């Protein structure tokens, strides 16, 4: 069988290849040569010692007493240090003395500590006594030893030492608080006291009014109502439900564990959430034997249909495994008859010509390959971009979940994060490689997919990825959720420019405001001489900076039904112009039809993501090609970046509800009052006359055309005024009613 090159599911390492070289790039012969050199060097050293042995022994016998008095047991420490130095020279690791100078200096400090301790027992020689300042009292030497220990700890592990000091500081602060209120903890766990009994003194005479002396009984009063920071109104004393108590407990635990930690990064007074707030999921290892068996089935099936090919790559992904098939040859043979010496005729086949197998012959066998592999559906990518193979994607028997933290911690995401603040972790490809993108380069994203295919989970993972790495002063969200349940959990984060919008009419007003905000930003950019938001923010700090505005629409179809022309016009204008002002759009819909995802919207959203759809027509609507109808669902998607000619198959990131709650509680527990929301004001509505028609700006021009021509139609106004059909039809209807009114009068 043909040789195959396989790739592992994690890290892309190859399986089945030739043995690799050692980490230092040496072969076995090179290692043997290095050992021969070391033996020669050892022999030279032994010969020199043998040659000068008498001189060395006489010198040692004369000076040994002085050496012992000077160094004491420190001679053993010096011998160990010389051995370490020789080992570094032999191993060619002397540059580590420069790269890790702090650790070496810390090690020297600890060596001095040991030497000084030996001096306390009269074993450290003159050097050890000088370390502890022997004539001075013992406590001076102890203080010197403690100081050397602290210096060594700071040099060897400065971060750990600082965290240790901060933990001690936090512990001392808690101890002082407990001492200030010694009875508070006990009173919380005591049962409520019974109501007090008041003993009133008997008055001396009924006619006289005597004021009784004040009685001060011990009474446990109910806790006063708490004041809300936003409404400044008293909250009534209502017993919270078990669900509310659980949520409150979760919030307190999250803030205590992550918010009060000293290891978090603080930017402009805001604490960025640590990566530990996201869950870690174990990677699922796939068996190599199963992949090899399926590769053999693919080759046998292709050969049975007259197609010569061999599998040269196996890329195991989280949901599908991609088999890289290299097309073989189509050979033309002819029969050649030869006659031997005995007159017998032998027939042999001679190759006349050979040509490569056409890719179309492999792609046409998709259903036959699915039958041979007993798979629900397979997708053939012909060819794989950048490789001379045809990719056959076969679903795995067991699929693994791609968590958000696993993609964030990869090198590909960290490289994009170093360049841009709007980095998105999308998922992992068919070969297990992490895929990340930059929202500023997209610059807008269109997401489509059937119900339950993973569209909303993708939106949540994008929002959570931006929340992990950005503070409210840098990124603001405007979320539109007509379904009222998908994006409303983010209502308490300080990144929102306005609360999550669930009303369609208010969403239209917000789109109009966003259009005006873009124009205002362009005016400020022109005044300051900056070309884009990066140039404008480079010389500004604090509130003078423009925050990025990310508009997230969970269901575009509802907005299109409310105001088709206006929504399409505003979205297209924002998609064309808003990139330089820092406004980016993320639009999702579960109905990728031509009346929702129009041609204008598609032209202005070059970056698209398609989850599983019901038909090839929907796939062509969103991606301009088929393939999305063969996806498996549950996060399986096709990602079409701006610069790519073909979409990439990914398994999207999954963010659980618990991770989302922890992230929302982390941001919601910080300073809400300082996260100033943008003032979204609804633009002035058009003036409406007594018949209910808005005063169109082109109405007077249409009246002039009606005076000049006896008969005008909708198509006539479209051509003359250069407007759309709905607007022209409204103007014609309004002119007709005005004419009927004049005739009646």
C-alpha cells in the first residue's frame, strides 16, 4: 500500500514519518564524535595531573592548613561551584550566565547563606566569619543571613516573592478587620432573640402625669433597607428566592476568587478578567488505526471506480478528519505481440501515455465514498488551498468540544492580539489548527445558519472574547436582540453603550443614531487631520479617545420586516463608511434568503460565516457556493475571510452558560457608575401632515413634474428623481389623494 503522511490532532505533529533528528539537530554519528572529544579532553587533564602530581601534593601539604583556616567547609562549596562551571563550559551553556543572571546571583546569595550558617558552628573559616561579622553579637549575623535569604528570593523568583508579600498583606488586613468587629461574625450565626419585655413603673397617682425613666432594653432591630446605586431608592425587605440567592452567591465567589486577586491586570482602573475565569476542557485523542483503516477504504473505493489515487495526509480535527488524496495517473496502454524463437506469440502491455486524473472525477464520487465509509455525508474540497491534494472531509465517530480558552492560549491568537484589540477566537480547523481573526480587518461579519446550528453560541463566544481583553473605555457594544433571551444576560456589563435592545422600533432608532454618530466622528477626524480611529486615539487619553463601537444584531430578519428600505440603506452605509471611525457590525440571521440577505448587504459584508443550512440555495445565498448544506451542525461552520477564495471549515468555540455568568459578574462587580454610557438620542422624526403622510423632501419636485406632464407613474418618478420603488409609490399615492381633494373642493 502507498506510504502515507499523517498529522496528529494537536499541534499538527506528523505521525508515520521518518525518525526526526534530536532537539539539538545531531545525528547518532555526531553524538558519538562529541563523546570521543570529551574522552580525549579528560585524558589530557589526567595526564597533566599525573605529570605534575608531586608539585601539586607538595604545595597542598605546605598550604593546606592556611586554606582550611581561610575557607573551612566552604572548600566543598567551592569544589561544587568549579564543577558546575566546568559542566557549563563542556555543555556550551555559558550564555545562560548572561540570560539568567538574576538566578545565578540569587544562587550565590543562597551559597553565602549556607556558608554563614556553617560559621555559626565554627566550620566556615575566616570567610564565613566575615559573612556574619563574627566579633559582633549573634543577632547581627542572623539579620545578615535573613537579608541574604530575602535578596536570593527576590533575584530567583521576583514574581512569586511579590505575590507572597501581597498575600501576607491581605491576610493582615483581614485580621485587623476581624479585631475591629469581634462580635459581628458571632452575631450573624446566633438565633434571633425573643422580643424584649418592657417593665413600666407604676405612677404614684392617677391625676398626676409622671414621665417614666427611660428604659434601654437590648433589641435586635431589622437590617435597614439597602439603597440601590443607580435608582437611589430603598429596596423593600423581600425574602430572596433560592435562584436569586444562588446567583448572588455565585457573584460573590467569582469576585472573591478573581476580582480581588492581585495577579489580575489593571488598565485605567479596570481589572481585566484572568484567563482562569474560562474553563479548560481535555483534548480528545483519536485512534490512528481507525484513520488508517478509513484511508484504505477511500483508496479501495476510488480504485473500484477506476480512479487511481492515494491518501498522503490525514489531518484529524475536532469534528471531521480531512484525508488528503493525491490524484494518480490515467494510463493508455497498447498490446504488443512478440514471437519467440520457438514461434510462440506472447502478448504484453506497453504504456503509450499517461495523464493526471481530473479532479472532477474525484468530486463526482462524493456519494459513493460516503456509502463506502458508512458516513452521513462527506465534503470534498478540491483542491485544498496551498496543497497539491484533494481534501475529503469525513465526520468523526466522536467529536470533541473546542473551548474558548484553548484557542485564546494558542500562538496564532496571541500574534493577532499583539496587533489589534478586536481579536476574535473563531475555532479550530479541520486539521486541528486554531483559527483567529481581526475584526478591524474584516471589517464587518455576516453570520447565517439554521435554527440550532450554533449561530448564537458563536455570537456569545465573540462577545466573551472581546470582554476578556478589552476595558469599557476601549470597546462599547450595541446589542439588538429581538428574541429577548439570547443577549440579555450581558445587560449588566459596563461595556454596553445602551441596555440590550429588544424592541424593533427602538432598534431602528438606534441604527439612525449610529448613522449620525458616524458622521460626527468623521467631522472630528477631519478637524484633527487623522485618517482613522487609530491615528485619532494615538495622541489622546481617557475620555477624549474614541471607543470602538461594535453593533451586534442577533436576528436581521425581524429588522428587515419592520423597515426593509431603511434598514438596508443604513446597514449598507455603515458597512461602506464606518470602518475608519471604529464602528464594526456583526449581523446574524437564521433565514439566509434573498429578501433578508440582499445583494447590497452581501456586497458590503465580504467576511461571512455559514453554519448548517437546510438547502443548497441558502448556502449559495450566504457563501455564493454550495457546501453549507452538508455541515453537521452544533458549531460546524464554513468561514469565508476577505482574502480567501474558498471557505475554511471550522469547529466553532463553545462558551458555557457558567463561563458567561462568571465573566458578566466579574465586569458587573466593578465600578458601574464610572462606565459612562453613550447618549443615544433618537433623531427627530419627520413631520407628518394631517393625512398621515410624512413630508417628503422630493414631494415638491414631484408636484412640479405633475404640473409639467399630464400623467406620471411610479416608474416615471423613479427615473426622474432617482429614487426607489416604495418611495416613488408613496409619492404617487400622495399626489393622487391631493388631486382628488382639489376636485372635491
